[in-house]
C-alpha cells in the first residue's frame, strides 16, 4: 500500500494480525470510517511552492466544532412529508445523506416547524412531537458516520402558513387563492404579529395574543430540547423571508401597540427572547446560528422623511446583531427579503454579498455567511478572500451539482477526501498526498 492508501480509512488488527475495518462511531449500524473526513482538504493536485489552500477548503472552528470547509448547505424546503405528519422520511435521509457523503461542511435542515401551525404547507417537516426525534436521529447518525455536521433550522411560518406547495401551485398557476383548505390538510389558526396577510392570495392571519406568544415560546423551547435528543450539532433561528420572527421585526407586518410592537426595542423583543432561550438551552459547546433578512428591500426604504422606520433594513439589523452577539450567537447567515410583496430585489449572482459586507464591516469578529445565487467556486472563493463573509451558503446550486466540493477542489487545483468506498474514482498516481 502507498502512504495514502494506509490512511484511506481507519483499520485495526486482531491478536493474530488480521486486518479489521473500523466502523464510524455513532453510526447506528456498520459504516466504514473515513479518515480524514470527506470534504477535508488533502493536498494540491500538483506540487508547487506557491500553492495556497483555497479559503473555501479551509476549516472553520466554532465553539467545539471544526467544520472541514466553508461550503454550507442552505435550508431548502422539500415539501416531502406525508401531509400533516411532519415526519422526515427515507427521502430526507437520502437527500441530506448525499451531501454528507460529498463533504459539505455543514448540512442545514429545511425550515423545521416547531408546531403544526408553524408549517408553510401540510407537507413540511417538523419537530413538534417526540415521534419526530428517532426519525431525525436516523438522519443525524448517518451524517455523523460520514464525518459531517448537521444543523437544525427551527421555524414558525407565521402568516405564510397553510398554503399549497410550490409543486401544486406550479401545476395550477391560475388559482385565485394559494390557501390550503382544511379538507386538503390546511389549518385556520394562522398566526402573525398583526392581522395583515402576506399578500392577497394568502389567508388573513390572526393577531397573536400575549397568550399565543407564550405558547409559541414554549413550543420553541420544546423543539430545542428535541433537537438535542435528535443529535443535531448546530441550531439555527429562522429570522428571515417573512416568517414569524421576521414579521415581528418589521414595521410592515408588525402594527402592534403592546410590548411586542411599535418601537425597535419592542419589535426585536421576541427574537431576542428566543435567541437567549435557545443559547441558554442548547449545549454550550455547540454553536447557534441565526438566518437574518438584513433588509426587506422595501421600495420606499428603511425610513420615511421624518426618520421613522417603515421597513426592516441594515440600520436595524446592526442594532439587532449587536444584541445577538451579546447573547452568544455564533454565526449570522445574511440573506434578505421575503416579507414584502412589493420588494425590489435585483436577483443577480451574489446579490446578498453587499449586505454581508456591510454587516462584516460593523462586526469584524463575528463569523458571517453569505447566500444568494452563488454559482461557482471562483465566485465563492472571491467572496471569502475579500473578507466579505466567512462561509458560503449554497442552496439551488447544490441541487444542481451535489459534488460542488469535489468540483470546486478540482477547479482550484486541490484534492479533497472522499468516502473510503469512493476512492477508486480517483487515480492516486496523479496526486501528491501528504503523510499522516
């Protein structure tokens, strides 16, 4: 065996010297252990004194976790549960498992509902019941067997709830209403800070009472505790794209006059309560993320002519991020929009990068992620090299090319680890592999 062959996977020997393949710890069933973890940088393809490890392939340590590279899977709804159950299925195991095998640095779940009325559609996944724990555990165990880390994005859809899936709407584009009725699995107790519909084809939501808000917080805490039992490594607050936490933050959707509405302090109150609760409950050696819409992209801006806030924007985001840092949030994923039907977004490659750059200038020591039509390794590497972000969150591009880590490494003249079972895919004689 060559030097690298001996380190493809961990092996042991019997008392008589026979070789035994070691299984990955915590896999739940036998799975060969690959060392180092899939997705880890190994070497340049060709020896060169000028070669520098691309930042995209450099590890990032957050609390006790060392992510093997800076390519993270963005949360992307799959609408693939048996309607009404919230149960992740074998589809979800394969969907998330493929990214673990292909070396993605962190694999984030789709928006996972903390309560039945926190779903977007009847087909959304959830973690509102103990029956969900073993189903998620099967997925996190497999991800761990491949040396991966898995994040749980908690969400309540708020006024964007009880609608048909995009697949159904795509088949029936002329529907006058997007609301999913009870006979098709929908629900009527759609919550929002104020009784303002997301847009005309959505249901008019119920303004949450203070009792509803307490129920929401209790549901959130219970979901965090289930996430611990389900074996997740990271937890993320979904405070973007018009869902409940975001809708409390923005004056477009929040017209309350109590302690959860009006002033910026009041509009931030719920998310900061949730952030503090999450950080205090989640294991202290594991990170907490927040996905934040930095701006609503409101056509009239963040403030009116008198200086009053009329939408959510960069100025308020900086104030809130400062509070999240104080609480102990470890990474903010900078996205935008999703709340205002009249938003003005230039949907071009990297369109959210300037928002991450602005937040990075204000918080240089806070790890930040950027997302939004990032399509190539060169584009992603340039963002990291500029210092505008610390990690790259990829969504649709990973659906198009699940092998993004391998392809990016090849494009940048690097070799990354593959699962031991896939090593035949590489011609080892063409590579320069470092020793142990």
